[in-house]
C-alpha cells in the first residue's frame, strides 16, 4: 500500500479541508509527538519523522484560487527539505507555472484537468520539466 501525506495550505497555514467549503477551512492541529497548530512544516515533520510517510502531496489553495503569484514557495521548499518526494498542486496550466512549482522545491508538479487549457499544454509541460516530474 502507498500512503501519501496530504497538506492543504491556505495563507501559509495547514488547513483541514472539508468538502470543498474553503471558507470554513480551519488550521489543523495534530497531537502526534508534537503540536502542529496549522504549521505545514510541523505537519510534514509528523508525517515523515513520526509516522514514516515516504511521500507528501501539497495542495496550495492560494495558488489554485488566485494564481501562481500566490504560491507559498517558501513553505513548499521547507516541506521538500524533509527529503521525501513532494507532489504540489498549485493550479498549474502552463510551462512557466510548472517550472515555478519545481523551482520552489516540488519533486512532482500536479496538473489538474480543471485548470489545463488543453492537452497540447500538458505535452509542453511534460517535455519541459520531464514526464516523471508531472502528475496528471
């Protein structure tokens, strides 16, 4: 079985996503060897060091909702520093967007059908950052 730790980020905080009601997302707290209190890096630490999770998925809700200028790149970089593969969903639909996410520290950029402008764009993203670094 493959277990992937999920971290949803809004305004630099790890939030508990509930049924797409983004206005109701509150900072997450976890009591597993330490308190998280909305800190996405502390949550990544719990996943990797305490629970032994070997992959992480980060949904950057700011970038998804407002564009890549809102990318929490510092948070992505600090999460990536744990040395496990980090998949980042930031609403990417262009090569520049994919490159920004990879440059922030993501191992893999997630390209979602809902943000993709067409399969030609997906092909261009794959050829630029490399197929193994793209999840569709």
